[in-house]
């Protein structure tokens, strides 16, 4: 079921730089959609349209099939359902402590202090940062700030969460923590939309991909279908994900049958390699046994 | 990140109520100012320094670091009281030592009170307290935002400064000044750009012009407050009795 939809969206920044050029995008409920494109393609501009921050020069954004408006009341209703997390957490954290910062959204929803506290505690727990509640933002690491920024949006319990480059600049550990937290949110039914230029991340985490370049969505569909299309990826100035390339090669060589799932990340690639090693050693030991039998026969 | 701020956030009495800490610090400060310095100021120092170091467990190094500058000023300030320069030359001033000792004791006592408050209570708690005492919400919000973004602006300035130095922008006074001018000129548009993005972020969370946040305030402990008041009464009576 389509929850949020962009139709023929166009936008040019003052100065005439075209950021969106007749863009179409559909966001279905419960999906994890990656908007994949190179740097400077206009991904952030697109997200800013999806929560009504920017007003398109042409085209429409539909929420539940109804055209959205930019009046004060319409925007408030829109943002209640569609949360946005900016790329730089420092742009978002303003309060004196993590708890206070996360409380900002729930209080703007008009919740009572008790209800707000409950949501804040849940959001902090979901992001794994309950122990940081009393810290001021400037005493947090980059990864922690990022999770606090997400908690600030999550505490409002949006149906859709838009994340601009959620793992950009995070180290491996920080990225894993963040993805695990997003996994929990998705499991609870939040629709996730994130921008990225990282094909491996998108392939490992998203179930749907919108390939984006030059202000347009070039193609949208299941992750494995879109990312297997080398020509399409090239048009978007991207390369296929490593796991998918290895998987397709293994399938072509007969190591994986058509019904075997393709590897999506490191763990599955390693499992495939293990199978390969096991195959090589068993076939080589089998061969040496045969040779031995053969030599015995000769003797 | 300033060591004062770090200590204020990470000390053991961070979560004691603001009222207890403020009554202790400001009450003792008032006693040190009003009552004769001997022995009141000494008693105040004997109470406040251990309260900061042993009670709130603020590291001695941080305390000394913060006290160094004011103590330096104090040393300079007592010199003209201790010494006298006249036609006969430089000599001790009549009654100078007693006056200087009183001044120094009082100043050190006042410093120990203010450092106690600054090192145990984050700036945001103090602003929150002022707001409850009637400071207009707009001013309190502005103060909090400035406080928050001061650190970000400082970090940006430091990074730009290092980048300039790496490209030999600090060789020679002329170039140093020019680099500084460029840095300041770049900071302003950056700050404005950040403010614009902050507004987008706040609007995404339903900002309607008022910054409401939920503060978890430490509950006032009546027994702790009673202890503070008793301590102050004892200091005051000792000060009056013994002087």
C-alpha cells in the first residue's frame, strides 16, 4: 500500500540550479527504501520535499493518496506522520541534554509530560542510548550524536522516517549499532527511507531501491533486481554491490542453484567461501584417494 | 570543550538540586562579603574547597586551573596595598599587610564559592534556574542556544585555524592577521547556514516558535538544604563570635 508518493516533482534552487526534474517516487508502507545516487544528485533536496520543508515548483507530494498542502496546519499534520533526520546531527541537536532534546518533538505533539517521558525513554532504549540521557550534546561522540538525532525523530513515532545519509562518517562499529537500531524500528513497523551512495549498504539493508541521478528516479524496484542491472547502475554513476557480484558469479558457475538465496553481506559471502573451500578440499582428497587406488592396481 | 563544563557535567553532585548548591554557594559568598574576613573568610574557604574537591569530586587539577587566573589578578591587586611609592622610594605601606590579608582572604573565599557553583552546576541548569526565578523565556532560550552553538562555532574556528596553519597561513604577523580576518569572515556565513539547517531540523520535529523541552530536575532534598542552612548559620555565628 502506497503511503507517500511524489509525482512529477520539479525544483530549482534560486540561481537556477535544477535539483529535481520531474521525479516520481512511491513509498509503500513497511518498506525499507534506499534512495541511491552519487554525491550532489539532489537526494537531500528530495527528502526536504518529502516532509514539506521545500515547496516544489511543479508536481505534487501525496500522503495516503491525498495531495499535501503547505499551510501551517497541513505541515504540522504531515510532519507528525513523516519524520526527518538530517545528515549532520549537530544541525539538529539544540537542547542542553539528550533527554531534553529528544523531548522536543513529543512536547510539540501536545503530549503530557508523562506520555512524553514514556516515549523518550522508549526512543532512547530503541537507539541503545538510554545511558546518555543526561549528557549534553557536546560531550557525545559523532555516532552517539547521530543516534540521539534519530531518537529525537523516533520519539514522535512517525509512520515514515526519512534519514539523510544515516551511516555517513560513522566507523564500522557505529554503523553496525545504527543499522541494528534501524532494524528494530523497521520490525516495529516504521517505514524507513534513507539516502545513500553506498551500494553495499543499500543492498544489505534495503528491500527496495530507487536509483536517483540528475534530479530523477531512473528506476525503482526490489533491491536485487535494480542492483543487478549493470547498465542502469552505470547510468547513475554507481557500481554493483560486491556481495551481489560474487553471488551472481557463483550462480553462473553452478556453485549456487537458482533457488539458493544470493549473499547480501559479509557473513553470507564468507559462508559461500567456506562452502567453496570445503568443496575444494573434499574433491582434492577424493582425487588423491582415487590416485592411490589406481597406483595400487598398477602395483 | 572547556574543563569547567566537563567538570560541571561529570561531577558527583551533578544531580543534586540546583537550590541546594546555589543556596550553599551564594549564602557562603554573602557571608564572606558581609562579615569581617577573619575568621569568616577562612571558615568559608575551609568549607567550600573540600565541598568542591571531596564532596563533588572535582579533580584538584581542574580546580587549580580555574583558580590560577583569578589568583594571579588577586596577587597583582594586593601589591599596591602592601607597598607604597613616595618621595623616599618604594616601601611597605602603613597598615598594608593587614588590609592586604583581609582583602586576599575575602577574595579567595568568594572565589571558592563561585568555583563551587561553576564546577558542580552546568550553565544550562543555572539558566533554567534563572528562568524559574522569572527570566523571560525568550532570553533563556537564546542563552541556551548561544551556549550550545558556542562550542560548535569554536570547533569550526579551531579546525579552520589548523587548516590555515597547515598551509603556512600563520607565518609572519601580517599573514597571521590576514588569516584571522579571513577566518572571521568565513565563520559568519557558516553560522548563518547552520542556523538555517537548525531551523529545518526543528521544523521537522514540529517546532511552532516556542522551544519547549522536558527537564528532569533533581528533587530538592529537605535534609540536604537544612544541612546547608545549618552550615551557614554555624559559619555566621563563628564569624561574629570570633571576630
